[in-house]
C-alpha cells in the first residue's frame, strides 16, 4: 500500500518536473547539449521533450520490473501478493463450490457424496465451523458415528460452535441409549442457551426419564419464563412433577415434607386425580378427615374416578355398609348423571344388598354403555334378585368380550396403562396419560369366544329321532344325553 503511494507520488513529481522543464525550454528557445564519451549531442526543444518523455517511460518500465521482481521474491517467501491472492481466490471459489455441493447432497440424502464434498471443502477453506459441521452431519447420515463424534468434539474448541458440538454429541448419546451422558450434555447445552426450545424439551424428557423431578421442575420453570409454555399447562405439569416428588407420601415413615409436597401438588392442579388421592391419603394419615373429604369432593366435581372413591372409602374403613352408603352421598350428589357416579351408587347398593336400588342407579348403562364393568354389575344385580343361572351367565359372557371401559391411555401413542404415571412407558412422552375410553383397534377376541361355552354352558342339542326297538331307542337316547352333559 505504501509502496504504491510512493510510486504515484514519484510519477506525479516527474510529470510536474517535465512540464516545467518543457515550459522553460520553450521560453528560452534554446536546446540541450549532452556530452558523453567524447561525443556531443545537441537537442532542440521538441527533441528534448520527446527524450524526456522516453526517459519517463523507461523509468516507469524499470519501476514495474522492479515491482515484479519484488512481488516474485515476496511470493516465494510466502508473503501475500497479487499472485498469491489470485490463487487464494481460486482456492476459495473451489472450496465454497464443494461446500455448496455438500449441502445439496446432504439435503438430498446422499450421505457419502456429502461427506466427500465436505472433506474437500475442509481442505480448501479456512472455515472449520462450516466444514466440520457438514462433516459431522454427513458422517451421521452414513452411519459413521466415530467420525461424527470426532467432528462434534472438534467444534467444542470454538466458543461460537461449542453449543452446536454439545447438541450434536447429546443427540448421538440419545440415539445410542446412553441417557446418563446425554443428560449431562443436555444440562451443558441448557447452560449455554437456556431459552433454546428443543434443548428445554430434550432436557425435560431426560430428567423425567431419569426421575430427576426437582431438576425437571427447574427446567419447566425456565420453559414457562421463555414463553414457550402456557401458564395453565405449566401449572398442570408442575403439579405432576411435584406429585412425583411426593411419591413416597403414603409409605410408612414418610416425612412431613413429603406429605406437604403431595398437598402442594393437589393445590397446583386440583383436577389431577393421582394428586388428589395422594393428598387425601396424606390428610387421612394425619387424622384430618375434613380436609381429605374436601380434596376428594373438589376432584370428584371435576372428574369422577374410581381411585377417588377408593380414597374416600379409606376415610372410614370400618363403617357398616349402610353408613358408607349414607356417607358417600357427599360424592354421589356431585355430578349425579355422570356414569362413574351411577356405577358407584350401584356398587354401594349391591354391597348393602339393595338390588332394586342398584338396578335403578345403573339404569340403561348395560345397553347404552356396555363395558365389562357395567355388564358385571348387571350380572350381580340379576344374581341378587334371584335370576336364573342362564341369565347370569349370559351377562358374564357379554362382559367377557365387552370393552373394559375408561382406562389410563396415552394421548400420543394410545398405549394403555394399568396405573397413572408421569411418563408413558411405551413412547416416553411426559404428561400424556388421560382417563378415557381407549381407541379400539382390535377385532373380536378369540380367547373370549373360546371361553363362552365354559361360562354360559353348551347349547342345547336338537331332539333325537330314534327308529327301532324301544330298548335300542333308550340306549341311543342315553348316549346322546351323556354327550350333551359332557
């Protein structure tokens, strides 16, 4: 840069001097005499101007030659020159072309092509953040986990690409099933970018899978603060996590803090059935039946459930059937038309041996909502009222092949669970279990059809028409009856 400025200044100075000299010569009208090696030259004004111009051109050419020699020497010594810049631009152009081809191959699902283009771009470009990431993703696509892991580890050395490296390693560990290491990497990624939605969800899933309920509550709070989670959903899921923190509340020797955590979970989400039952049992353990009743009533008013009725029964476990029927009116007057309320009333009346009342409470559920529970209750009512065994077996046969009724079902994968849990055992989704009728994707049960004859008995054999003597007819008839009995 300085050398170019000096050359420009020298050129301007030479032009100025020549112009001044030419003007002087024109004014004097003389010429220039040059004596060299015994020879004398006399130049006129015009000749002098031409000579000076040629001299200037010669000096310019000489300066260019000197500059070229200097550039060659600098190129050979490794300094940046026009020649080196030309080769650098050519290398950069080829590198970006290879990078572009690699990205297109990666998007097209051509992992091996993307990997080769990424390796070429890595040699030509000084952009490790771009080329190393492309190598890692292409290696993952081709199944080369070792090379992908090495590339992600290389990204950890740069502050700008550290998060990308941690995230890539985390995803690899999740794919490999190493959830313990993945959890630590997710915590590191969360520390680098606490508002990253994907990292929040991944960390929350890993924490719930590992049973780190306290850490999951912290992550859930950060998710809600970042605006990625509505407040009502946050309160519900926070209640689920608080409930798991208090999972040992009904165990012998449970601490006061655990019992209070169960009550806190119910406060956060009163409609969460497991939280209501656990909070009620914690009150029962302390002898506070009034608050236990209050908790169960509030939950029953939102959604009646058999677990709530079971917890309500534990308030007075030794009461008579008549007293229990009277006490349960606190619940049954809430949501009286709900199916669960009607079934509960029917079961209580059956226990009290008031079968007509049980039939009235059951109503037409056996026909409008025929599931295993309603049909089994109907069979108990028929038995209590003295119906024939064939009628009772008929109801039980229908109950065997009928749907089981509401169950804990995952809203994501439709898996059925015997008990509620914060995480689906099938798809590992968090807070996706709901109490509802499962989606029926199966046909008639072959096992149920095979058991029907054992329950309702063999069908009656048609009448046997016997020809021959009365003795032969009697023998054949007895054999037919024996087969029927078998």
